[in-house]
C-alpha cells in the first residue's frame, strides 16, 4: 500500500469505507481502480462524530474543594456499537483531583449514519458538560472560575479519574498561565462575555518503524510510516538533523509504503510526531554508532575513542589528538570501502505517550437582537512536553481551537423528519470561514514527558477539547443564561434569551 | 450533450427555440454547474451567452443603467457610477457566494435561479428594476418580481432569454440598501434579508418607499404595508418599530435547514442605532449582517 | 476516442491545448488532461475555493467553469507563481509562517491571496479575512495564513 497526501486527518480517515470494493473491482478488471467520493457522499457516508447527551453532578465544600463527581454520558453511534462512549467517560473528569468519581458511558444505537473518530473522540462533548458544570459550581461557591479549577486540579501523583497515577502533568501550569495572562485582565464591553475551560487527552504511541538512510553524498533520507497530516515530515527531519548534528536541509523525510517499512499503526491519537520522533531518534543513534565504527576504521583507532559531536566523528584521547574531525559527509563518501551503506533503523512500540492538558480563554459578543455571535479574542495555553517545531505546534493549537469554535457555534448535521441529512455540503454545514475568526493567541508550555528522549507529548487533539466549553461559558456569561446545547446557533441563543 | 457559444442574441434565441431536448443557458454557471454536478439536471444543450457582446456590459444612459445578462456580479461592484446610484443593488450582488463566485455569477442568473433567498433580488425589486426579455416573438419588459413565480420556477416562456436588467436613474433625495442575516460572516445563504428604497422630500419626509423581503416567502415579498408606514414619516424609532411589525406579520417563511419560521419572523434586519435617517449610501461592507449607512 | 471540444488557451504564460467533453469542468481538464495537480477539488460546487484559478484577471473556482469556456482565455494557476527556483513571496511566507498543514487548501489560498494583493496591495487584517473568505481551511484556524499574507504584502510593497 502506498501512502498518498490525504488532506486533513482528524480521525475521520482512520476508518475503512468502500476501499475493499475498489480492490475487488481492480482484481476483476486487472486495472487500477480509482474510488472518488463527492463531498455530498463524504458528508452522508463517511461518518460524523457522535451526537451526545450528558448529565453531570459535582459536589463541592464551601471552601471550593470538590468532593464528588458523577457523569452519565450517552453517545449516539449510528447502527453499530463499539464507538466512543469509553473515551468520553474516561476523559470527562481527567483534569481534576477527585476522591469520589463515577462515570457511566452509553453507546446509543440510532437510525443515523455510523459515527467515526473525530479529533480526541468524545472528549470535547464530555468537557463541554463538565466544564460548564464546573463554572456553575464555581459561581455557587463564590469562587473565580480559574481559582476554583486551580484548587481542584490534578497534579503529579494524583490518581486520575480513569485509573492511572499521573506523572508530571500540565493542568496546573496551564491554569496558572491563564490566571496570569493579559487576556484575563482585558476589559469587556456591552453584550460581551469571557469564558475559559480546560481539556485533557491521553495521546497514543503505538507500533512504529523508521529507516534512516545515509546517502553517499551525506544527505539523509528518512523513511517514516506515519502518514503526514500536518507537517510531521518537517518535525521529524528536524529531529534527525538534531540527533546527527547536521543541517536540516540535508534531511528529507518521506512517507514510505507498506512494502518498504515494517508495520506502522496509523496516524491517530496524536502519535505522529511523538512516536515517529522516538523511532527517528533511535534510528539516528543506531546510525551514529555505525558512523563512529566507520570513522574508527578510517582512523584505525578503537571505536571507544571516537565520539560524535556536531555532525562529525571526533577522535578522543591523548594518542589521537591531532586527527582532523571526520564530518558525516566524508564518512558517507568512504562507505563503499569501509563496509558498505550506512543506515539506522528502529522498530519500537512507543509506550509512554504523555497525557496533555490545555486551558482556553474565549471572549465573545452576542447580538441580543439576532442571537448572532462574534468571537472577539481567543487564547490557547497547552502543554506540548517539548515543541519540536513550535510554529506547527501553534498551528495545531489554533486549528483545534478553530474547529472547536465552529462546533460550538454553527456546525451541525441537520436531519429532516425523513432521517436524511439536509445539509451535506460546505455551504450549509457551516465550518468557520476566515472572516469568522480572530487571530488565535497561543502559549506553549513545555513540561517534559519523561518517557520520550526530548520530552515530546502529542499535541494534535487536546486543542479541540476545551473550546466547546470555553465558548459556552463565554456565551453564558455574555447573555446571563446557561447555554446547555450546542451548536449555539443564532436561533438557539435567541430562544434562550427569550425563555 | 452539446456546448455552443453563439455570438449574437438572435442565434442564442434560435438555438433555445429549436432545441429538442433540455437546453440550459450558461452565463456565470454558479448555479447550472452545481446542479449538473449534483445530477439534478442533465442538459442536452448548453448555450454559453458570454460571447454575445451586448450582454457583457453595463451601460449608463440618460434613462439609467442597462446591466447585460452576462455581466458578473464582481463587475457591478467595480462600476463606480452604479455603486453610487444603486448601492443596495450592488451590495446584494456582492454578497452572493465568495469572491470566486462573484467573479462568475450574474444578477440575471440569480433572478432566474428563482431561489427565495437570492441575495441580489430583493434590492432589485425595491429599486423597481425591470427585466428586458427577448424571445422568438420579440421582446417584452417586466418588473423583476414577475420573473420568479416560486422556488426554482420562472415565468419565462419557452425560448425566452433575459437580455438585461434595467435600472432607472436614481432620483434626488433617494437611496436604497440591502441587508441580510447569515450565521457566518461570508459564504452563506440569507436566513432572511431585506431591501429598501426611499425617496424623501426637502424636509426629510418619506415621499416614496418600497420594501422587499428575501427568504420570507416562496418568492421575494414586496411589503406594501411597510411602505405605507414609511411614507409621510421621518423614519423615527416609532416608525421603525411599526415597520418591523408589519414585516414580521407579512412574511410567510418556512422551516428549513437554514432557519425556522419562528426565528425568521423574529429577525429584524436592524438599522444601526444612532444612524441618521434617511439611509442613502452603503459603504463598503465589512460585515455581511449590517450594512453601514451614511448621508449622501 | 471521444468527440471532444478542442480548446486553445494560455496557462501560466504558455499556450495549452486540450480536448474536453462539453460537460467537463475546467478543474477536471486542468488536472486530468493537462496534469496541473495544483488545482484541488474540495467540493466541486464553488463552496471551498481549493480549485481557485485566475481566469482573465478574475478569481474564479475552476469547478464552476466548463473546460470549453477556457477557449482564448488566460489562466493562472499555482504552478505559475514561482519563477524557476525562486518562490513567489506568498509561497515563501506561507512556508516561513507554517501557514499550511495538510496542504490541500494551500494552492487555492495562494492564488486567492495573489489576486487580493494585486487589487489591494496594502490590505487590513479585516480585508484579508473577507478577501479570503471563499477559501476554506480546516487545519490552521487561518491565523498563520492571514499573517503570511500580511507579511508577503509588506515584502511585495517593498516595505
């Protein structure tokens, strides 16, 4: 199987659709078969995320300490079970330190299209319910929404609501950063409201295989098996260059086909850069071992006396002091006479994907006459562990926020009384357009993941978890009515205002 | 399927009249190609009218403006004289789809697509625009609101083509405006929309008014009661309140994916508070929901 | 062998000729007959802008144009933006700002931004946002795209 540029991922492409039909046709015909879905068909047949209904109950002492939390989460899953209630139930209270917690998830069979994974599947809806309730509870106990969350935030050593004990985590630091962010102090005008909310995602590691091949000219070809959906080739090239101590422009990452690499799990669970960088580092270190051996051979000295520094073999020890360093390029050029091609490989299960947390702030203005909303300002604070390619990490934060804002405000599958989807197209399924959004500020926190050599955590999914709640809290604060239904489209807001 | 690009209107009418199967006129294509893509129509003959020189221009004369059927909406926005005279008409035309769509779509196409939510039609109706229709039996001129007769249906007879849209010269102390409500700022279809044309006397009292609503009924709705409320007034707050009530009472919207009856009846396309009436010039918009008004 | 319509056009400054079906879109002709894969199909109905081209100095969706209509026209696609190895300032700034993730919307944004800056060399943020509202991006949240266009505009003005 060869990899293609697949466009955005977001989980929806981790499922098999009608590909087996194309395969069968191709076998029959003895010719290539191309499967094309129209946008209409993608909307109708590839599967949206679940529609949900969630009940949350949280109890706190007057001093603001949460003592118990309970949630019942119902996720629609079309005609098949095996969908997403579990991740919703597991993530719902993951931000908080709770002695007593219960979550019950249901998968509800409905006469609707099957559902599919969508970026941190099931977590955003759970966070919408929980973070809305947290805001209400903070008001009840008379505490600031941020302070209330800081008081109850999980920390290193806390047993998470879904079982494991947390290592070093970022929920507290993102909340502290939000508390001190200038956004929180900016004045608001008439009909404007500010909301904030937290979010959690597990992240995933999985089976990963990478080849790092060194050409005779000293350039690096990095063969990766996680399909690039957001710039991971650039990030992984940076990692390879960093390990080898060479210039980024000498590394070229390619997404290899299945006959060129060992098995790779698909690009899901925010694992692309996390797991493939882990394998790239390991492959580079294996290559460096070989490079040192070749240099030792070229110099005729023991390999123990050869170090690898800044892209060069360096002879160590008093007896070799005057040997000029051997750059990677020279070792590569000589490889034909020193033992053949030089490459590093890595096959691993990338265990220990660090969990990640984010806290978002949203300012919104509501037109009380029409129910229309305008996002005025938006800030994302998220723990990346280590941001390998900071601009792409910011892009993941901003993109997740934008998708979440769309979901919160106007994105909706509208079914007729006949059960058919009525808005199967980009004109009436209203994802945000450029003029709907402000700039999205980001703050990257780096609390290293102890299980990754550089401290990397997945970053792609966490950013969509808080926005539904952050926007809902902002709208609720703007209009003085608790918004319990998304999307908060103009008719719903107007109805809430008049209720 | 055949594709023909005639160079004269006579040829186009001849082709249309003689067509044995389904023949479709292609101007901007932003409705036709979408319908073909969706399999809703499969024409046997496509008549591309863009090579007909007479249809490709906006002409200004002593009587007003003649806008050819093949003029893209973007060109309306680039015509300074038209923008000055009929800002509401231009506003409506420039709210259709995206920049990309506006580079192709035409107001005649928008009219003949006969969608109740067509953005360019309410302002044309309020402005008293006429359609010059040519057919095998000669030409006729009708008020634009006579063209759509229901969703997707027009009063055009077999073989007829709209050659152009005619707009009068703007009278002194007069102006027009168009506004719509959409959930998104751009790339959206009006949930409900409104266009207005007013003429004032020297004292600032409304002498003549026409109000048209979009997406409020199967075709664009001319609200006579609204005009009556405006005439004789200075468009003060009380008048506007009565105007809003009259419009809500007159509209007969439907529930669909873009809005509910209840929401559509409630929506008021708002006059920005603090603006001095009468509205005359629509500035370049920065927001699809509310146009800005200025005294001329 | 098809009974096609012969179309002669100019694409990125070069004469290009192709045969197409009467109901074939220019998008399909550019991709399937001329190999210009920079035009992307995101919807086929003019709602996403991924297939944007400049047709006789006007920004359009090539999915809403028939191939046959291109006769005698001048077409600009993303493939014509770089001069040899030198990227267009917009391309350079998209790279520097990481204004793309999956890349599918990028050619459409580049062409739409080129058209925008040709007509308005010093746009405000709001003018950029409304000017690019016909191009959908699901990955970036638009922030870096807007910044890249602002930066490129500044470079192109010689500022």
